[in-house]
């Protein structure tokens, strides 16, 4: 039973490392994209507010 528990912990640990690496790569890609390349609803996807009006720069 102890061997099964250790094997399960190894599998869970490997899965966690893989999941965290995938998440880190996704976040890196997201930060590299320009705001108009992000999916709708993502922060920074569409500028809003008084400073984003055309001709106010």
C-alpha cells in the first residue's frame, strides 16, 4: 500500500509540474500579445475611458 501511495504522489507531482509549466507559458504568450490580439473580454482588449477617445493624445 505504501508503494501505491508513493507512486500516486509521483504522478500527481509530475502532473502539477506539467500544468504549472503550461500555465506559465500561456501567461508569457498573453503578455507578449498586443491588446488588439487578445480575445474579447480580456483585460486591455479594447481601450475605454476618456484617454482613449480619438484625437485626445
